[in-house]
C-alpha cells in the first residue's frame, strides 16, 4: 500500500468530522428538546441503515421503520418511565412483525442496543451532568482517533481479521491509552480519581466492542458500509457504533451501581 493511498480517506474524514463536531456542540450546549431531537434523528437513521442491510432493495420499508423508530424515541423523552419503555419497544416489535421472524432475533437485539444507547445519551445530558457526557464523547473520540493513527502508522498484527480486517492490536491498545489520558484530564471536573481512569478504559473497550459488533454485522450482510451518508465515514451506524457501545455500557453500569 502506497503512502498516498494509505491516507486517501483522511481529508473527507476530517471535513465530515468537523461538521459532525459542530452539530454535536450545538446539540450538547442546547440540551433539552434540541438534544433529544438530534439523538432521535441518529437512532432513526441507524434503524433505517440496519433495516436496509437486512432488507436490500426494499428502501421504503427501511425508511418507514427508521421514521417510526426516530419518532418513537423522540416521543419517549416526554413520557413517564414505564410508558417510555413501551414506546421505545414499539419499533422493535414492528421490526419483528415486519420481518415475519426471518431475521427477528438479530434485528431485535441490535434495535434494543440502539434504543438503550440513545436513552443513555439523553439521560447523561439532561439528567446527570453535561460534563459526564463530554467525558464519554471525548473517550470515544480519543479511542477512535488514536486507534486510526496508530493503526495506520504502526500497523502490525491484526486484532480480529475475520471480523474487522483493518483493526490492529497497536490501534486497539493506543485507544486504551488515549482513553486513560482523557480520564486523567476529567478527574478534576468530575471529582473522581483513579476510578475514572479505569472507567475510561472500560468505556473505550465498550466503544471498540460496538465497532467490532457492527463490523461483524456488515461482514455477515456482505456490505462495506452501513450507508453512504457521511463522506469518509460511511453511515451513521459506522460513525456511531462506538458511541452506542460506550453509552449502553455506562447506562448499564450506572443502573447496577444504583440497584
């Protein structure tokens, strides 16, 4: 591989990242309905991509499911907990019925993961503390950026070639180091010591697990990207798989700690 081809995707990735960063900054700073709406759009978009991968050539069917999922998620943010759960499950039930049970199990599992992660983001921003949300986003971004550059520059042994042929052990471990550094920076603002550094590495691993899970899905469905929505990145699922993994783990750990 030549040097130019190795970095061919860097410029479109950079421009797309700037646009996404600007949208994220506006949403996070605004909070409330604006933030909820952005998360709902992302969840709906990922549902659309998920359905399109399992139902190729049935574009309107996938769009319908994505629209229902996005609207259901947005509506759930205004409802009491039990009713919100029922509404969040609605697109997953519709998905299983629409699929006539052919791919119901994997589709449902991915659907539940997407919705849980979305709930985690909304809860982090609007109920816990915006600093916690910024920490989680920084951990995932640092993991991704460090992994990308370490993998390109250092290379070496592949992490799991059968599932994700581009991932290397150098990139994976660089992501853990970067996450630990982010945790160290946030120990002051979040008033947590070594615990936050350890948690940051765990969140980094969850982020990487989300990426691997989505890679396995794409490999099983025979597609390169979940869609072509984001230049240099692929689709929403390609870009946010790590965020989904991180958010779902944090929500689960917090729930366990407060049982």
